[in-house]
C-alpha cells in the first residue's frame, strides 16, 4: 500500500511539473555522409547513446552527402547508416555544406522545408540553421530578424564553415566571421556548431559564444588539430559526434568517439540575455 | 624617373594588380583587419565605383562600332565571335565538368568567372607580342564578346537580394531622360551621369540586378563628337567631345577605382583554395584556349578565313593571352556568389590565372609567333629567358609590357606615337602631324593651330614605350581671322556633304584641313578616289588662294 502511495505521488509530481523543466537532448554530427563503415559505426554509437539518454533530433552540420548524390545515395549514405535512429522517430535537421547539392534541401529526410536556411524551436531553445556556402544579404537580413524576434532562453546556431577553428586544412573562416560574428554577439547567441574541418574541437568562448567544430562524423583528418590558446579541447584521432542536453540555464555536452569513449565533456552556462 | 614609372603604371592599368597584391599580403598577414576594411569598402567600390569603369569600357566598345572602328564591319566580327563562343563553351565545359566530377555542384554558377577575359591584360599581352598585327583587334573583339555574354549571365542577383517594385519605371525614366538630353544635344556627360545615372543605378538595385551596370545602357546616348559641325571648332579652353571628355575626366579616378577594386576583392587567404580554384584554373588556362582554337578551326573548315597575316600559331598565342580573368573574373565572381568560401575559392583562382601571361609569351617564343619570329636565335633565346625569369619573379602583368619594351621596332614606335597623337583631346581636323622614327628617335613634323599643342604632343611622344628622344619640329600656324573662316567654312561644307557623313560621325574624322595664310592643304585618308576628288572640289570652291590635295585612298581590308 505504501509503495502504491509513493507511485501515485511520483506520477502526480511528474504530471504537474512544468514542461520547461524537461531537459532537451539532441545529437550533433558533421561531415558524415560518406556511406563508409566509420559512418555506420558512429551511427551505432549515436543509437547506443540514445538508449541511455533519449533524444529525438539530430543536427547535421553539412557535407551530409559526399560523392554522387542520386536517390540511391540517399539510401546508402543516410537512410541505412541512421536506420536505427530514423526507425525510432529521430528527425534530422541539416545545414548545407560545400559537398552537398543545393537541391538536397528538398530531401524530406533533412527537414529543411526546401530552404537553404531555416529555423525551429524546441522547448527553451531557438535553433537557426544557416547556409554559409552563400551568405547573401537576404539571408543575413533574415538571420538578423529571426534572432531578434526569438524569445527562447537559448539561441543555438549551426552552419558548415567554422568561424573559429584550429584545424590545419582550413582554419578559421575570418571573412565569414567578420560578417556573422557581430550579428551572433548582438543577439545573444549561446552556442555555435560547425563542421568542415574533419576533427572535433571545442574552443575557448569567443566574445561570450562557445564554438564547437564537429566535422568528423564520417570523415577524419587524423592529427590535423593545431592546438592553440583558443583550443579548449580537441580530438583528431578518430571519428566522433556530440551529445547535448540543455536544462534550465545549463547546457551539458559529451563528445563521443567511434569506440564509445567520451573524449570531451563539460557544462556551459547560459549567457545573460542582451 | 618616378613620373615615367607612374605613367607606365597608369597607362598599363597596373594599379589593379598592385591593389590585388597589397590585398593578398594584408589578408594573409592580418586577416581580421583586412576583411573588416575590405567589407567597409566593398559597397562603394563594387556597386558604385565600378559603374564608372564599366561605362568607360562601354564607351570604347560603342566608339569602335562607328565607321572605321575595329568593330564596325561584320566581317571583322564574325570569326572572333565564333572564337568567343568557343572560349565560353570550352571554359564552361571544363569548369562544369570539373565541379561535377568533384561532386560540388554548388559551384556550377561560377562558370562565367572562368569564361571571363580581362580586357587590359589581354590587350597589353597581345600588343606586346603582336604590334600592329590583326591579332590585336581579333583578341579584343573576342574578349568583349565573351565578357558581354558572361555579364548577361551574372547581371541578375535576384536569388540572393531582395527584389522591390518600381525598378522598371525608374529605368524607363532614366532612359527617357537620356534620350531627351541627347535630343537637346547636351554636350557634356555630366547631366547623363548626375541625372540619369542615379535613376538607372536605383532601378537596377530595386530589380535585383548588379547596379555597377547602371551607366552601361546610358553610354550609347552620349552624343558623339562628329554629330554637329560645331564640334569641329577648335576650342583651346577645353574639349567639348562628350565621350572623350568622359575618358579625359575619369581616366585617373577610374584607375583609383581599379586599385580599390583589386584591393577589396583580390584579398583571399591562400588556405582558401578548393575545388572552385582548380576548376577555374583548368577552365581558363586549358578549356578556354582549346575552345577558341577548336571553334576557329570549325569556322575555317566551314569557309571563313583567318585575317591576313594571322597564322594558326598566332591564334594559339592569342588564345593563351585570353586566359587571365582578373578584373572581369573578380567582378563576375562577386556577381555570382555572395560572401563565403565559394567566392573565396573562385577569387583565388581568378588571381592565379595571371600565369597565363608567361604561358602566352612562352608559347609565342616556342612557336616563333609575332615578335619572336625571324632570326637572331641566340639573342632571342637570351632575351626570352630573361623575360621569362622577370615574368616569374615580378608578375605576369608587369612582365608583358616590360618584354615588349625590349623588342620594339621603329615601325611599332611610330604606330604607337601616331595613336597617342590621334587620342590627344585637342588634336583636331585643323591640325596635321607627321611622325618619323629612326633608331628610337622620334621626329614630329607638321602644323597645329595653337602653340600649347606643340609642347603637349612632344610630351605625349616622349612617354611612348621605346622612344629614346623626340625632335619636335611641329610649327604653330599663324593667327588669322581669314584662315579661321576658311577652315570652318570648308569643314562645314565638306563634313556636311552626305558623301562624308560616314567620316563626320567618327571620333577622329579622317580628313584634315590645314590652312596657312590662305593656302589649304587636305591631308588624311578617304575611302575612294571619288571622295578624294569631291573633297578637293569643295576646298577649291572656297576663297582659298591655293589647294594642295594630299589625301590618300585607303581600301578597307
């Protein structure tokens, strides 16, 4: 009887608890669409992580499809690797990379609604997905307006080309940074996810924003991380993805390698609104 | 020395590559400050300043389509037009093939960048290798045609700028006002620039087209020099030829714009290379020349003829000389893509196409084309090696005219001096200057109406490449109201005769009327013996004490 009373109390508490208290979980993976074995293995780790920490969507950071991009390739390089996640109802929200065909925005599995750049909200988080292949005035105006009108407590932006990176192949894209960073800072963006460099790197917050480079979801440029004073953590020995959880004013994250090992973890506090 | 160097830089449009070199260095040494500065300057330079440069190019094209211009006769157009189609097709095929093979189809829209031909780059290289040769007009027509085609493709930016209503109405107003100004015989370009220009610019801006093209549709409305006999009157206080005045006033500001354009657009991180860079290089250096040679071969097989003295080996060299895309390539790149890595890849490729210059010289040397034909093998070998080394060490654009300077003949120098004299804005149909060159020493003879012209023409000749010294034997004609009346009277009747209308509408009317103490001398060129006789008859029907007819008959080739 006492057990039954406790159960009823727990259920009642769960029912009356505000929805905003529920942590929001999602995964982040970039430069993944090779269709090769490493992509499948990362996908398995994502599914395993979901079993422990359920999430219902994934941010794709661009280069979601390498090489040929015919209908069968969407099966081989996206639907089969992530079959377990897709079967579990997980949705993928994609940004376009330089290897993606512009028409991939029309592919239903990427949930882009036919747009190169778009936005959606989940709980306390406003997500803004940009196309940095072509950062045109129209897109900049749209991003400015969208971020200005966002009322969510967290603002997360993702796009393919990193504004800050210590990757050896490309490094920071300073030209994009000059254009985008003032806008991100002005609107109080908290976190930015990018790919393009085939490594994992977390940077020391720049002007209050935490930048992640997570471009080793399928591709890898082994040993390419040139650590500097702006590198907070990094991993360039194997493929990896990010698992993120936002609860209240804290965002916790884990970078998980292909072997399942956690290679970076931490908690980020929300910036005060500007 | 400094003045000569400056003049050389300005005359050869070298400020743009210099601006590009400064930008490249700055961007790679201090990228944050460079990109911040370049972003600040981008709008006024790319969207407004470049309108002046494109107006100047349009003006040159419009003038060349007038009688006796390089583009007047359809026979001069046909083969270069076919070659231009080959250039566009060849470069587009290689470019699109490369990006498709690399599975980066987002770069496809950049093909006009690879097809672009830098007019100044091509002009100075071809002129350096083929002085006074049909290769030059062939190359220029080809370049203009390709750039017009590519401009039409990238003019619309509606996919990445907001389109607002009202553009068509504003453009109609701009063109209507230009037509009215033309009807009212406005003699200066200022009302076209200040009244019609902003209307046209705003119209294109609203419609989502590149506003730097704003003056292009207005330039054809500029009144051209010989439309009215009034314009033949010698005016010592300033030129009243609208197009010439436009060029005269804006030449140096445009050079500043080109420097800034190179500075704003050519600054890319050397690590910013990518598929677009390699595709563009392959298309410009291989696809475009192959397309030109293939299309010309097909046209010749179909019955067209290469111009006289223009051989197949010359065609190969001209095709390589068109590989530099610099100014127009950068312009098209900024039209095709907004800020981003794709634009950076293309910009880097556009800058690197400068290696087309040493390639063109090397091909000319190997094929013994143009200046490299003929004997003196050892000397030429030594010179070619020196030129090649200089080209690699300095830069392609600097090497071309430098190489030309070493091998200029007296005939080439005379042609260049004559061209400078013709382009002198105060040189009128009442002046006559003869040019002779002996081992680089230029002798100027003849008669002009004002003393300041003697000095100015001497200075102009001294600036020409290869000139060692100038002997100025030009005389000033005596001041005489009777002579003035004779000049204007004969000019009015001669150029008012329908037989000479074709000559009257030229920028530099070919028949000159020299009057000294009542004695008239006709010099210059006419198209037929009939014209020669009629001109003399008109002169004799005046109050002239005597008439000497030195007109030559030239048959169009």
